[in-house]
C-alpha cells in the first residue's frame, strides 16, 4: 500500500487514521481467533511460543487502536467499532489450516501494518499542512506504533526461521 501523496487536510488525516484503526481491528481479530478457529488436533499442536505471540499481537493491536482513536478524536471524526470489523473478519476470512498458516498470516498482518504506518509517516512528513492535532505528537505516536509493528515482524520471522 502506498499513499503516494501528501496529507494536506484534517479530513485526509482522519480518514487515513481510520484506515489504521480498521487495520488494527483486523489484526486484533485475526490474532484473537486463530487458535480457536484451528481444528482441535492442530490447536493442540500449537506451542506456548505461538500462543504468546498471538496473545501479544492481539493486545498490541488493541493498544494501537486505542492510540489511533485518541488521535481521531482530536480531529472530531468517528471510527468504526471493533465489533463491526470483527463480524466482517469472521465472514470474510477462513481459518488457517495449521500452525504454519497461522504464522504466515500473522507475518502478513504485521508487515502490512508496518508498511501502512511507514507510508503514512512519509506522507505526513512530506506535507507542510497544519493539522488540528499537534504534528509532533502525531508523528511520535505513529513512529512508536511503526516500531512495534517492525518488532512484530521480527518476532514472527524469528519463530518461523527456528521452525524451518
């Protein structure tokens, strides 16, 4: 995903932050449901390291969502509820079939989020627009979230490499 432009208005910024919220809601929902959606024999085969990874990913995404919602609130915009996104995720995505599928899906989620925040930061930095929210606070929050997403990519990759 490439934003390919500057973020020049509060409306654009709010919409992009809302996309980030939806992205975090999808990641949270997928991570939370992976284990319960696996067949019983595959679920039993999941070790503590993968369980911990998924639990941490769901909790981290919830925290990111809260932080993004706080930014959106400063822009006086609405967000989509987690329950609505969770229902859409359940309807749209089938469960992974095995541990490798769970890890691959989590890696894709983490990479997508990292790239989104990287592009969003770049688009904000490329703009000289003034927003209704403090620019330094906005960029600091987004950079922290991006760094946590990068760590998530590294964590999943480490587990996958050890299992290869």
